C-alpha cells in the first residue's frame, strides 16, 4: 500500500463523519473545510461503518461506501456517513438518541485489484485474511466485505469467499465458477474507541 494517512488525517475523517450525522439532527455546521489536509482532497474509495455499543457488545448499525476512488475523500466521507446513518436498507434510520450510542469507523480503500489465478481453487491460497478485503462480481451481482469483517467473525480464506458470495446474492460455492471475478483491496482504518471517544488507527490481526 503506497497511499498512507497519519492519525491526524484519520481523526479528521472520523470527526467529519460524525459531524455530518450529528448535523442532520442539530442543524449545526460540520467541520470547517477550509483547512482540509491535502491527502483528504485525494480521490479514494471509502466506507463508513456505524456500530452500536451496548455494554461489551457491538452491533452493526450501518455501513455504506464507495468501493472505487470516484470522489475526493472529504466529499466521499460526507456522502457515505449520511448514507450509513439514514439509507442502509438493512436497518431503520438512525435516531437522535442512537447518535450517543454509536462508534464511527472510517475505512479508506486502495483501488480494487483483480485477483488472477490459474484455477478458482487457488483463491484461498492468495487471499490474506486481515489484510485483504474482497469484491465478488458475477454479471450484475456484486458483494463487498471489508478486511476487518473476517477477523471479527473468525473466518478463514474459504469462508471469507463464501460469505462474500452470499453478500452478492450468490450461492456459497460461486467463487469456484471460472466466470466469477474476484477483486482484492486493502484498507486504512480509523475509529472511535467509544462514542465520541479517542480516535485510533485499527491494526488488524490474523
């Protein structure tokens, strides 16, 4: 991964995502965009993930993103933070009360890269759990899972592929179909340790 972000830049992105969500309810201005760090103006894929904290339990509350670098980060984060909070079809719209119960996570993506293998059975051997995120495409169907997902669920490479197929609305073993395209990407992840808490960079462990 050649593109990098430091903790100050990551903190800016996480605070921006939270600011956009809270502004929806409070009608306050979001972060001042005059002094945007230069790297935050670069085009990158990005996802915003919202997790609801209940004691020691973490529950997904929304996750939306741009897989490809279609907009500058500052614009993309604003877009997908709003979408994660209010437009993720899997969940009801975030309520004002829940804003105090969520932790905000921003994953900045490298451009997806087609994985080339001689035969589909080789995919598990070239996927690095804890490093790679996956996109599976077959016709008009596609599914994406971020690099942190298999770590959180304890999946190995093959189950990671299976779950990505499910995300795309395909059967478990569709990744063995030679006509299916599989892409990998990496992510730089910053998140709040607690709602409105300290922002850290998450280092994934395999």
